[in-house]
C-alpha cells in the first residue's frame, strides 16, 4: 500500500444530479501528488459535471459519496475555500465579466487566497511584476490585463487566460475541463507549456478531455474512461492509443459489460 | 386633506414684503397645490410610488438657522475642501459661514436665491417659475408657494466656470418632522459653460426635502448638472429638475439616488432649439423597505435634437424601484435622435422594479429606440470569481460594482467622483475591499 500521505484527491462513490437528472452515478478516483490524470469519455458522460462538482458549482447537487482533498472533506467547502486550499478549475467555457478588469480580478483572487492562507497580500507593483512574468509563459499580450475578464476574447485567448490565471494562483490541484477544445495547434502548444510548467512533485493535474491530442503534449500518468456517470476503465498512457483506435463506441454499445468493468476497474 | 397636506399648506406665509409678482406667484402655486393635493397611486405618474407614509405626517417648516444646532456642520465634517465654489444650505437656508467662494467670470452671479430676490429681484423675475410649472405638479407647486432660499447662478454669454460648483443641502431637525423646499435657478447665457452638483444630505430624522431646479440653457450653452442624493434613512426626498435648451446647447443631467426611505427624482427637459443635445442618466439604489423612483420627461419640440438616456437600478431586500421615462417627439421634430435604456439588477427575490420606457413619436423621420432589462447577478460569473478564490460577498460586490461603475464614473469632477465611489461602495456588502482592489 502506498504512503497515505501522498494521496491528494480521493473520490469514492460520488453521485450528483443537475435539476432532477442524476449525472454522476458513483465515481471512484484517486490521484496522488505529482501525478497527471486524464479523464476521457464521450459527450454527456459526466466529465464536466465531475470537474464542476469538485470546484463547487452550486447547480450540481451531490447526492452521495465523498471527495477528500489533502485529508479534508472537499465537498463541505465553499468554492472560494477550495481555491484557497489550492484547487483550481480551468473552465471549458470561461465566463465573460464585463466591467471587471482582468488583472484587477486576478489580484483580488490572489490576495483573497493569500489572506485565507495567512500570507501577506501582494501590492500592485509586486503583483504586476508577477503577472507580466506569467503572461509571457502563455504568450498573452499584456494589453489583456486591462481588458474586462474574457470579454471579447477569442476562444484561444480565453483558454490561455485560464492557464495564465492558473500560473499566477499556483494551485496544488488543477482540474482543467476541456482546456484543449477549440484550440489550434499553436495555442495547444502554449496551453500545454503552461500546464507542464505547473507540474511538480507536490502538485497534481486532472485533465478532462475528449481527444487524445492534448495528451501528446501533456503526458498523463493515468487515463480514465468515463461513461454513463462512472469511470468504466482506467489504465496507463497506452489507453489513449486504444481509445484513438476504437473510439468511444464500445463504451455506449456495451453498457452492461462496461458496468462490470467499472466495478473491477475502480480498484485496479 | 391629509395631515401632510394640511400641515404643508399651513406653512404658507404669503409674500409679505416681497415684490407683488412673487407674492402672486406664491398664491397661485398654493392654489395649484390645494387643487392637486399630494399625488396618490391613482395618479398615472405615481402609480408605483405610494406616498401613504408621507401623507400621515405633520410637517413643520424648518427651524431658523441656529449656529449651534443645525445639521450641516456635522454632515459635512471630514469632507475634503471643494474644487470650486461650495454653497451650503441648512434646512433650506443659505449658510454663508459654511460656504466657500471661488472666482467667477466677469458678470457672473452665484449666490443665495433669497439674497437675489431681496437685492436684485429683476434679475430673477424673468426665469423663476417659468419652467417649473405648478399645474398638476403638487410638489413643484408646494415648492413655488413655500420656497425661501436656494441657489441662483447667472452666467452671461460666453462665461465659463471651469471648477464644479457644489450646492450642499443638509436637512433634518431632531424631534420633529420638517419640510424644506429649496429652489435652484441656473440661467446660462449663449455659449456659457458650468458644472453644477447638488449634494443632498440629511440626518436620521424624518423630513421632507422637496427641491426644484430650473436650468435655462441659451444657444450653445453647456451645463453639466449632477445630483448626489444621500439623504438620511427616514427622509422623503422629492426633487424635480426642469430644463429648457436653446439651439446647440448641451445638457448633461446625471444623478445618483442613494438615500431616503422614499426618493423621487424627476427630470423634465424641453429641447426647444435645433441641434440641442441632452444626456440624462442616473443610478438608483435601494434596500430594506425603501422606494426609489426615477421619472423623466423629455420633449423634442424642434428638429435635429439628440437625447441619450441611461438609467440603472440596483434593488435589494424588499426595496421597490420605479423607472418611468417618456420621450415625446413633437410633430415637425424631424431628424430627432433619441435612445433610452433602463437596466435593473435585482439582488433579492423580494425586490421589485417597475420600468416603463416610453416613446411618443409624432414625426416620421426620426431615429428612436428604447429598451429595458431586469436581471439578477450572473450566477456563472459569480461562480467563476469564487472558484478563483474571491469570497462570495466580495464577488457579489465586484459584479454589482461592475454594473454601477459606468454611472459612478459619469460624476466626473475628481472630488465628487471620489465621494460618489465611496457612497456607492458603502452600499455593497464588501465595497471597501472593492475600492481598495480598484485603487
């Protein structure tokens, strides 16, 4: 048995519904510090819901199971407390917030997190220096700093802005929800660079993606296949190649088998 | 008559010692008030704003100025020195010793209206009450009957006052409900320019502040008229701005309506000369069980005039907000351009807003549009902010601030802008933090 201490996130039997529809039907997942996991699966399988539940989106109602992050009950924390504890959600569709400046918002966020951790707040000058450095990492034009959050950004710019925010906030657990969708190959490289720059022995990344493409740039340690609100298969990086060959048709087409696999696979 | 109507009418002292034209005007105004009575919700223009709480009050005339006891000194304590002239009115009367002078262009007059009526009534006579019609407008009639003091600004052609002129109205008396009826008269000659800010403040006592402002803009005149309404929590505030614009004149009428248990702000503008431009705007905020009402009436009487109207409302608790904006384009007022927008943010399930943008167009070659929105804070944006670590109260405040900022920033003079930011931020759950972060 591995040392209990390096388990960053442990999800057991997690169930959640939106409105009256159950989306997550018992998810089991364990992520250790230093690891990158990828969750793949067809549309509607519950991948994004899982990401949202972990970040505390209120539209999702958790109906069962647990999620333990660094030994604490993640689901009991408000979204901002999760952020303060080091959880970051990269949005599939980053929200446009007219009237709130990008850097102004990010400094507010960073200082809220620092306050919550009992650290000193960064003043405007120090923050600006930090922001400039991190913007370079994702090739974000410094002019984006003064624009409203995501307002009028292209799809690629929004995703790079997510990675920029992640780079500034330096989370311990980054959950990136389809961070690769809608990116051309250059933007994908930039985003991947940002994710790889975050990798460290005491951090973990959970990538939610539909395509294998991202995994060629950010090499995962584990890959999980999600279908019907459960993780139905888990494996090493080679699983991505298999999915590339077979697609997800087998997932939908052979549900009873899949459910058996899920029962066995979760503990493998 | 209601107790309020009785007590208000009983304050009438005629016009003893005043010029006959003024005494006649007072008597006429009193008759108009008696005929109209305080409006009820059966009155179309007051459908959503009930004066029931006011009507039961017995309202006394404000006490005479008294050095020790007036509310102005305390209400102004700690305030930065004004950028230009500041005239302070305590319970409706000019207080010279609390006021600040500033240089004026040659021929310009700025001072107490009561002084002007005493010493130079002929300068006031052609304009006082000309725009502020009393028929059917009970509060304006009441002001016309009972007005004692206020500000008088006369700008000869070409006179330009660069620094903003601040008019502070501080109201309230301990132990009794008082009524004050300040009057502001601004006559801007051809090509004259000025920025004028009315600041309405008050104590925590119950009172009625019933102000009337008349703005006369000559050809090409530019007037910026600002109102920072920060009345006390038990105040009834009714203000009416009447404006008439000659050709190519430009008026900006902008207000922040933040205080009072019931606040009604009216702007009635007539675009009377070709090429005149009006920008009328405001922010109203209310929480608790307060009522705030923004009423505008704009008349395009001639061709080629422009109106841009933008009002925003933020309502919380069980507050009630009312917006009624009417733009009338008269026959022959071709090439009129008029845009009207009213957006409202409801922060609670119990807050109510009634919005009524209205265009009445009797000309066929015009560009007019209007719209209104009523919405809540964007939950997706709120979650986005929180997921980044911003506390809920601060995230809410940030989003409310983003909604309101445009209206705060329309208060341009630096000192008043800083004040406006503080006043609005003070009404947000984590406004202090938002101000710090934005600094």
